């Protein structure tokens, strides 16, 4: 087994508590039986996704990790469970259930599993309270957040207190696409994950630069899923605009490239030349292993995808494990 650390994997609880709130027609999730070793995630009476027991079974996950040659995995919720659209009290209950579920999984294999929790980012004070719970009670090193909160990009000034708190507490942030822009323009039998995630995560990444949040919080450790999506191609345009447009130059004290090279990006791009571009654009020190386990759109051989690049030893080790240790502040 290699020393590889996979920062991009997901959890779905085996069950959810019954809805006990006061709302009507609240899209509260539940689980229903499916075929062997799988369950249906039900939302508003419809199957949202059929998932395997790797989502909740620690023995199955450890077995699969060994087959994938992974030493450790960071566990974060399936993004649709982040629940920014739920009434706040309902979201707080569901998110606490997610966080405690992940903590229980980590407790079963602490040498293999790492917890990345969730916060109700639709309310900053509630998000800060849950951030404290994650850091102090559960000892998680970080949090998963979405690319936007009900249509507002994470680089919007309203989220500044959250990012300041994450920086101050040394909590890592893993950003995932969710309900992406452009779904109404998909043509043919392809999913939003295939077509729209790259643009959505790039919008989130760009917003953290163009809004100045990342420049104001240079010690913030933040990673973008799916290789940052289209960000590797977008970045030169942002740099050109910063150089050519006086208002852009006045708004940002540093080049967008300098900010972008402090971010981290997982290597989940399914293509060796694309991965080489990530390394060229952002630096080998900023790339992380990510598989999207256990979902169908994931990378079944994340270690092999890195090995096929034929990198020098130091770059390979950095991407395989060293960068993740720095990002997650692992000892």
C-alpha cells in the first residue's frame, strides 16, 4: 500500500432521523432499500441517487481503500446533504447528524479516516457555532463547503466572517460543486456532474480571487474539487484582465495568479495532459489526490492516475501525500 491520502471522498449515512421539524414540504432525506449492498437516497419522495454501502460501511471502505492503494481518506458529506436550502433549525439538525456520523466512522479507523464536516452556511452565526463543534468536540481538521450558497458565490462579502474564522482556527476548507449553474443548458443524456461541475467550481474559485477574500486571508487553506474545474484555463484571462483593467488592478493588491497558487486542487481530471496542466499552472505543491469515492463519476485508480505521469520522486510524493498532510495539518 502506498502512502497516498485521498482528500475527496463522500459519506451518506446508512439512515437519517425522521423529520421532526415544523416545516411543510421540507426536502428531508431518507433511505430506502435497493439492490444488494445499495440503498436509495430519497428526497421529497423521489430517488435522488442510489448509493453503495461504501458510503457508510467502514469495513467496506477500508477494503476498497486497500484495493485502491490508499493509506487514508478524508470523509465529507455527499454535497446534496449540505442543506443550505433547508429552514435553519432543520439544517442544523441534519448537519449535526452528518457530522456525528462521520465522527463515528473516523473513530472506527482513526489511522485510516479523517473527518471533514459540514456547516449551515446559509446563516453565518450558526455556521460559526458548528465550526467550533467540529474543531473542538470532534477534532476535525476541516470542513466541506459548496461552490455557492443558494446562488451566492462563496467569494461574496457576506461569507467573510466564516473564512476569517476558518483561517483563525486553522481549519481546512474543501470546496465542492453543488446544484451547478447551467443545468438548463445540458443537451443529451449527460449528468450535471459531467457537464456543469467544471464551470461551477471555477466560478467559486474565481470568486474567492475576484472578491479579494483569499488575498485578505492568506493563511486560509482551501482546496477545490475536480481539479478546480475550468480554473486552469480561466486563470490567464483573470491575469490579463487584472493587468489591462484599472478597476481590476485597483481592487486586488496581488495578481490572481499569486492567489490561485496558494489554493489546493485535487487531481480528479481523468486525463494525464490535463493533470500536467494543473501542475504547471498551480505548482506540484498544490495538487492533492482525489477519487470521489464511492460514486460512479469517480476515479477508480487514483494512485495509478498519478503514477502514469512519471513525475520525479519529490513531486510524486508531494501530490500523493505531502500536500494533503499540509492541507489537513496532519502530524
